[in-house]
């Protein structure tokens, strides 16, 4: 996890107001992101995206580890540390309430959430925060932004940075990031998933594959467990989003 050194000592109660410059142009943004691709740090790219939309702080989070506990879900951030420490439970709670279909529809779409009242924020920063989700390969990320109380973030600009955040992350996220889950689907499970997506019942899949209905149901149960889905429809949506079928 890459954190700004000043975060550990920045108390939201004593923080002085920061002065924010004018939003950079799209041309300036693209030039700065080009520098990231050439070797600049991930934080530099995220800072450029943050400045482009007029936000104040960025946090890049991975959803596949948001429920594991600790702060491993944070990839890179300059949020005040006390807020980050509280955020793990908030993200896990939001993630658990969203169906697989809703996750698909949320891709690249800005969403606004509200911090709990007991979380202290830097002076002048809105209690609302914005999250834009995107995927790098099969790993789902959210870029989460804090912004000033008197600023309205442009939806168009937010959609721009959702796409560009994926570009930045794809260059800088290390290759050892876990693939979608440590448990890969077996060939037989993928076959069952394909036929489910084709609208076949367990009985029909059993006839097609020449194995028993109970075995088919066991494969399907295993698929849903590995993909963290609750229904066959959610499993299909997960498969489509991750190019499994």
C-alpha cells in the first residue's frame, strides 16, 4: 500500500485549509499521465486525475480484498489515515449489498456516498465522497475521491477519469496482484457456467455432459462459491463481466 508520509501525522482537527488550484485541462492531464506510463509513480497519476476533476484527495481500492480485514484493500492513497482505517468496514458493507448485475452496471459510473457522522474530516472537505469503479483484467477497483464542500464534480469529467484510472492502474499495478480469486474455475465448472448462460437447466446440462444432475448442481454450487455470487443469474453476470463465457 502506498500512502502519503504526512497522512500518519495529519489530525483532521488541526489540519489547516489547503488551497486548490484551477482544474487542469484535458491536454495537461494526458501529458501528465504519459509521464506515469514512462515511469512516474502511481500516486502522480492519481493526483493528476484528482486535480482534473477538482477533487482534493484520492484513494484507489481493490474490491477483491475489501472484506479480508486490515488495510490491504488500499492500493494508493493520500486520504487522512484515520479515515482510511475506518473505510474498510464501509467498503465491505457496500460491496455485500450489491448484486453481481449491479456491479456490472456500476462500471465507469460515478456514485456518491456519505461518510458516517463520527468520522472527522479535514476542514472544508465535503462529507460526501465519490467512487468510480473500473476493472484491470479481472480485478475490480474503485477510485474514491474527497472534494471541497462548495464543489460540484462534473459527471463527464468523472467518467473521463474512470477510464483513465484503468489506464494508469494497468501500467503501475504489479503483476503479483491476485487474479480474480485464488480459486480458479475448473474446466468442468466453466462448461456448466457456459450452459447456464445459454439458459439450460441442470437436467439439460446433465444430458449434454453425460453426468448426473446432482453432480451438475455440485459444480454450479462450487462456481457460485468461488465467484462470491448468490444465484445463477449473478454467476452469469460475473461470467460475462470477466469474459468467462
